[in-house]
């Protein structure tokens, strides 16, 4: 029983080897292929970081230019996919849309050979923003947006499609940093899902569909959307803190605080908070930022819990004018890079992931024919 | 390093508790909720067994009748799904079709509350055969089959849709037994995928999509389709054995032999072999059966490997006139019961499944700006 408790959810138990990422357990531990997350967020673009995750090295200027041009070419939606997106109900969960579109793309542009894996990773990285924005805009307004923009960065592409006009430099950088911070995080639940699927030698799309499905959950990617709900109906820091206390009294979890791996701080929080603060100065609902700081302080003092990446990311996205229902799909647009890296790594040294279980049910029962039951 | 090897693929390591199934490691070990698999295959119907997996007890006659009538009602395809199936290319992998259809259904009939979970499990069990057969028949012949048959059993429903006429009693029973044997198998890779996804508190369809994706792999569900390829281009037992020897010389794996959990025998093999033998007596290519026995004997004697469920199942399906590309989707039609049971069990005592990893990459690298790379 103690043994079982110790391994509940496999927490802290190594399920395999990786050369992609360290998370550490102190605030300074997060590195992608050895590069500190703080440096990447400050000095690199998401295109450089995604290249690093897909190819293992930061690109030279020539490599980056070629890569960006491939990403631009990969933005277009195949006609069958576009029509399918128009058929999906406007009330659907946007993560269900991402999962379905990824799955359908797997029938239209199948992975016939593992040699295609990097090409498919780039295609998915390029097309996910188009899928997300096309469906959202069509389902909300009936408008068929053009996804094949010539914007150089994914951050700009996303903000341009959603707002119908190009973002300013600060908005673009805030989105870019968010994509960098969400890109990779070792054996989290969605990545581990992708690796198990890859370990059966299934195709790339199957692995990514599985990962999207896991990311959708409230205990994983769904947390960023949920954490924005704290601010609704509050106008002052005092009201926001009162709201948190009320939720805690009702035994509700405060989303955006604490972490399954980190114990003292999330090394990504300071980065995203910096941009949320800058954006707040020119955004509608900019007063959310002081409310957020009040909540953060209160949670630290009274619950000894720190704000994780999701907390200030939600604000960041809100200040960028992004509807809350797209927060988790945005996570997909970023994390596809980490998932892809792990699928490729799993395939390279593959062993089928097939654990055992402790049986706690009825030992043996005699079969009784239905007429005698 | 030794520690790592020991836990490669988490083999033999308990990833949690379950009351649904024991696999044991001897041939007699497989039980669903305490009932021996041999008894279930001989004396119960797949409808009884699926009820057992979804509700934890074998049904009374009244319960079974109500359940069968719900299953019959669940066979119809929503119009949007039907049209989407017609758009999926005829060359697609049928498992990609199952995954996409399941995902799309999740947007059309979403799980808005976990209280709907059993209802959704029954719906998926009822509709998967319709999805599989509708797409297959339409993509191959352009014919739009009627999926809302009044056949009492799932086995009959499947065979009826594929052949365009009702099966005889022996064919129906052979299919029924196959569905029972494939229904559940503890923490196999696809079920574990479903549980991880469920552990994030994601929805039912996401978990099932992830499971379908994992089952698709050649090291998991894909093996039954692959094992039929042994028989192609062979006419005699001697030729078949020669084919196997040739493959082994070329370092190819012989699909349908050995098992990740079982060491001496697969407790399901004798059951399915029995029906394959009976079917062979009235089937086209009935001589495959003696070829299969010759291969089985040779593999046992020379490689000390036993035939697993997939080996004679492939023959069984072939004798039933089922195209090889549908063998793994048929596995989905059966295993949806086990997946559903595990998703519900995971939710009941949920802990997020989030393992750690051993880092084997570069410890730390200094960031170099792109102009200096």
C-alpha cells in the first residue's frame, strides 16, 4: 500500500530517458537541449526555439530563413479539412476541433514512412494556428479567413488572423515568449501520452491526437483557461482576493497555482509576468494585472503556493485580446514542438511502453448462466 | 543503467491499481472481473461480457434485453459524421478513420458531464461497427449501407453489414468469441493511453481517440493484420514454414507469436483456434488452417514461441470474409469495452499520471546569438 501510494500517478518515477529537456525541481531547472529557458525567452524567437526542439540545435541565419519559409508554406488548409471545420458545431470545445482536425489531416496527408516525421512536425506547427483561427472565426462570425498570410512569425500569424490586423511589436513579442515557454516540459501527461502511442510504432498524427486529448484536461492544459475565471466579476484587488478565499472555503482548487514538478517556483512565471505587466499598460482590463498580483501575494503568504506559468499566461492572452476558449488550443500550437521532439526520440530507441497493474478486484468467480442469475 | 534497463517500457512495473482484469503470467490467468476468459468465451455472449465490463456484473435477462435495445438504438450515424466519412480518402488507413470519426463524434455529441460516461460508452460500442462498415463499403464501392439494422448482436450486425446478408450461426459465434477475447487486457498500451488521458480529467472521446491511436501500432493492435501476411503466396504447410524461416533469416519479426505479458502460452489462443478450425471446414482458403498449424508447431519447436491471440484471430477473420485492413478496427469495436471500463475506473480514484524522466542530454549550454552562430 505504501509502495502504491509512493507511485501514484508514477510521480517522481522515471518512465524512460530523454535528451530533450530538464525540468529540475528548483526554479532554475528548466532547459531545452541544455539552454536555459530564461535566455531562450529573452534572446531567441519561437522559430529558433522550435527549430532547436525539432533538430536539436539552434539554427544559423540561413537555416532559420529556410525553416521560416517552410513554415509559411505549411499554413494552408486542404479543402476537405476546411469544409470539415465548417461542419463542426460552433458550441464545440475548441480542443475537440484541434484533435479532430489533426486526425483528419492524418487521413489526407498520412505518414506513410517514418522518414516523413520531421516534415509532418513542421506541417503541424505551421497549420495548427490556421486550424484554430479558421474554425473560431467561421463558427463565430461565418467569415472565411485567409490563413496563408505572409507574416514571418507564428506569433504574428496568430494575432493577425484573430484580430484581422497585424499586431504591434510588443504584442508580437509577448505572444512569442508565451509560445517559447509552453513549448516543452519533459514527461508531462500529454507528452507521455504521445510517447506511449509512438512506442506501439503508430503514426505521427495518432501520437499528436492522443497528446491533444490529454492536454485538454483541466489538470493539464485546461488550467490556463480556468485561471482567467478568477478575474471575472471582480474590479479591485480586494475583491479578487475575497473571491479566492471564497473559492477555497468551498474546497475549490485555485487554478494557476502550484505544480506537479516544481516545489518553490515555476521558472517560467517571471518571464510571462513581465510581458503581462507591459501589456496591461495599454490593454483593456489592464487593472486585472494588479488584481493578479494581489492574488499571487495572498496565495504565497497564506497557502505557500506560487503562481505557475498558466496564471500570468492567461492574463497575457487576455490582454492580447484572445478569447479564453482558445488559451488551451494556443498551448497546442506551441507544445506541438515538444511533442514532436519526444515522438522522434521515442522512435529512435523504441521499447513498447506497457506497464503492469496491481489487481485489487474479486479474485475468482464461477460463471452462472443467465437463466440462473 | 541497470535500473533503467529493468524499467524499460515500464515492463513489469505497476502503474496503478485496477479491479477490472487480471492477466496473470501463466496461461490460466486471464479473468474479467473475476470470470475466467475461457468460460466467458464458451458460455457468454459478447453483449453479456461487454455489460460485465461496463457495469461490473453479468446482466440478468431483463438487464440484458434493455441493454441490447439501447445498443440497437445507438447504431445510427449522425448526418455530419456520415458526410465526413464519405470525404475521407479510400486509401486511408482504416484506423485513422476510426480515430477521426470518434473525434468528430465528440464534437457532435460531446461529454458535457462525467455523469454521461456510461451512456457514451454504450454509444461508442454501438456505433463503431457502423463507422467501420459504412466508410469501408462507401470508399470501396460507393454504396451507402444502412447501419440501423435490427440484428440482435454486434457480431451479427458487423457481418451482416459487410456481407450484405445475415451470417450463419457458426459465423456469428466465431465473431462473437473473437469480440469477447479482444475486449479487455489490463494495462496494455492503448488502455494505459486512455487512462493517462482520463487522468488529466479530459473527456471520454479524447481518451478513446488516444487509445485508438495507440492500438493502431504494429507492436499492438496492428499485429493481427500483419500476421495474415504470412499466408499470402503460400499453398502448402511446407511453403508456409519455409516462408517463416526466410523471414527469420532476414531478421524480420514473425507477427502473432509471443507476448509482452505471457511467457508460456496465451490463454485466448485455444479458444480462437477452435473457431478458426470449424470455420476453415466451410471457408474459402480453408487450407490456411493447416498451414497455420504447421507454422505454430515450427515456432514452438524451434523458437520456443507460442501463437498469441492475433495469430488465429487473423485466420478467423479471414474465413469470415473480412478484409485484412479491418482486422485492427474490429479490435477497436471490441476493446472499446475495456477502454471504457478503465476510463471510468481512472476517474473514480483519479491521480494525474505524470512520470519523471532520466536526463541523458547536454547538461548546460550558453546561448549564442544567431549572428554569432
